[in-house]
């Protein structure tokens, strides 16, 4: 589980160029796009990892944020990883947010159920969503995250993202200095150096 005692600071990443890789899930898993009713399953997944205080809150967030945008079809934007029983074990969303007065691509809610982590599912979901952005000619892609998601930050860096010193999007205040100071305290030296080599 995520260590939420780690301070929360807005951490902004951006990817300008697509890394042409074919997303591959482990044997026994496959990708599936959003279908009607999946908002409840997504909500249960997000509640399981502690992102929302209740399943109902998570479900309402999903509906209000993603299901009401007629110009952005959630059935083509929300990717799930499912197991052989068609149970959702992970998810990621290819979405958009405002940057100044124009929309930019943004990767939302990369999440994998705790019991399925460490299998490469998160990496494959990230790559699948980046493929969606590429196919729709939607670069650069932004991510908002925070230091307690340090494992995801390392994953993003390895998919071509750079930590932004000043750039930001949506309503987020870029807290680069505080975030990097926190990451330096919690990461092994080699992983922090990897992050430090991917800053712009």
C-alpha cells in the first residue's frame, strides 16, 4: 500500500515524445475498455487502495468527471486490466485538462490492486494509455502526482516523462523543490539520481 505519511506535494511530469513500445500484460490478463457499469468496479478499486473514503464517493467522482463529457468518449479512454475471471485488477485513463486556455492530454489514475502489484500490470497500462494518446496525436502528455507515489514516478520516467521544474497544468501549483527534497529522503541514491537526470 502507499505510504500516505509521506508529505503530499504537487509533482508535475510531462512527456513530449511517444516511446514506441507494445504494451504487454502478463499471461492470464488482458486489456478491456470501459463498459457501462464499470464505474462501480473502478470505484471499488480506488477505494481499495485508499484514494477515496468510500466506494460511493469514488463512483460519484468517476460519473461526474468522466461520464458527462460528450466530447470525450470514456469508452475509448478508460483502460482496464482484467484477469481470467474478468475481474478488474488495474486501470488507467487517457484524459485531458486545461492548461491556460487550451486542453492538454493528461494521464489519470494509474492504479493496480495491491494483490496484483509487482507483475508489470501498471507499466503495461501506462504504455497502453500512451498508445491511445499517440494514435490520437495528443502530445505532450501531463501527469499530476505526489511523492508517496514514488514507484509510479520512477515508472513514468522510464516511459519518457520528465519532472517539470516550473511547468504545470489544470489548477496545480508546481511544488518541484519540496517534492524533490522529499523524494531524496525516501529513495535509494541510485533511484533519486535517475529522477534527477530526468528533470526539465
